[in-house]
C-alpha cells in the first residue's frame, strides 16, 4: 500500500488561512505527523516534542521556542509541552494576529488533557485525523454522509456491490491504522499490542496522575467486550475491580487518547422519556477485533456473537471519519426509548434535520429491519431526511418513503 491522500488535508490547509493556530488531534499512529510535515514543507518549521532535547528546549524557554522559525511553525505532540508552551503560543499570536502561524498536532484530545488550562479559544481551529477510512484505502472519496443529507434517493441507484461477507469481515478486522493496514494479518497482533502498551503505559501516564496505569489495558478489553453497547460505568467498575471514580477517570483517559469514544443518546420533545445513557465504541474496529481475539474465520461462524457489535463499530467509525472532513455539520447520536425501540445512529444537523441508520451484520435486508426507522419517520415528518439499513446484502433496495437498504460498501462507493 503506497502513500494515501488524506481527505482531511484540504480542510487543514484551508484552516491555515482562517486562523492563527490550527490544531490536528487524533490517535497515535493515525498519520498526523505525516500530514503535518506535508503541509509545512518546504517553507515552514517542523519540531517534535517526543525528542527529549526539543522538549527540554520548549520547557526551558517557552516564549523563545514558540517564536522561533519560519511559519507555519509545526509542533508535533503538542500535549507534551504542557500549559506553559500553550500559553507562550497564545502570547505570540496575540502580539501578531497573522493567520496560519502555528500548525499543532497531538495524540490526545487537546481540550481534555489534564493540566492544560489554555484552550486557545478564538485563536485556533480544531480538526481530528482518525485512521484511514475505507475510501482513503481504496483511493476513492467517501461521500456517504454528504449524499445521505443532500441526495439520499440517488444511492438507490448504486451498483450491486461485489464485496462478499469475507471481504467485509477482512475490512473490519484490519481496521484503518495506516501501519496495521500494511501488515499481513498474522503480524497485526504484535502491532496492536505495541500500540496499546504505548498509549496506556506511556501517553496516559505522562499526561495524567494515573497510579494504576498497568490496569488500563484490562479496562480497555472490558470496553471492547461492550463496544456498541450502552456505557454503564457501574458494570465496568464491578468487573474491573477499580474504584468507581477511578473507573470513570480511566475511561476518560482512554477517550482522551482516542482509544474509545462515546455516542450520546438522542431525544426530542416527543421522546422526553428516552434513555440518556451514551453508547461506547472502540475507535478502530481492527483494534476492537484484536482486543476480542476475533479473526475473519471466527467471525464467519454464524453463531459468533462478536460479529454484530464489531460491524456496528466499523460503521460508526467510518461515519465519524467522514464527518471530520465532509463539511456536514451533523452530530452523532443513538436512540433507544423506554419501550426498547432503538436506532443505532442518528445524524442531526444544526437545523434539526436527521438521517437515521441501522446496522445489520446479516446478508439480507428485510422489512422488519425498518420498523423503528419508519416509526421515527412518521413522528418527525419533514425533519426526517432518510433512513438507511446498512448490511452485507449486495444490492440497494427501496423499502418505501425515505427508507433504503444499502450494502456496507455504500459508505465508500462512488456512483
């Protein structure tokens, strides 16, 4: 697999013309350094804070460090510089409001790192670079999210997908981390083990006061076992043996470093008694599959209970990636009411319009799969743009007014 165009790069480049500081965050090994290097070369300055000498220089003289070099000044792993460096950058850009002075990247959510009190509010724009999308792997622009809102009926005309169940399962267990994608399946386990060790024992320890960081990998495995499920911290607490507050804090640390993410519950005025518990997902389906010991052959067994949650984890991850670059300002939610009616994913625009998505790991799509989507359509009226059931069935199928069954490949297919 050769170099891949990152669809976020155009937005980041545009951001340099809009703000004094551009911040790109995302999980370790998602390609941030490569992206940032490509955008500052050859005219700008690039420095890495995971180099000890460079970090010491930043800590010894933050203002001098921030002021040095041709713009844009790129600083890799910015979270390691601490609050003093962030405040120094604020001082520099307050003295000179020129756009595009700094391009910062980090392997932690900038706004949630303990000890960083300065947010650069009003001075910075923020972007997330997540692992490869399937379209980036294929070299084809993923356009599902945009089309779902602007021309949903057009996707009924997509060609029959040639992907087999084995093809989909291979994509799920491979995931999207660039280096993992290039490795043979038998070697990915060692790579994922290294990633987990680095994030839990190095990154989290460096950024927090986690005193039992050696127990975080086990906590991550517990979360993987519940990926695509509602997050009930009391259950995780009981199973992990950690204190209730410690469990909540450590889950927060795994969110901060992009190992897991939450999808909040959605409700409207007519569902004011809807359940409000978020769902939690491992960010990358390949990482989740590794944590669960799942491979293609195992997931192909009809009785395997991991296939459904991992398929949903895969789809939610692909949509999350597309939201980062598509320009569609929708937010992600899930829905489940007191009677058990459930929709896996709600995408809601600021104007209240929604697209609703159900995910099935089955090779067929049936009318009953649309029951809750149809009920939501009827309650929301014109706010309901379209409802989709994404499955391993190869052919797009209309199931009535604003309801369509699509193959999973529609997430990245063109046409």
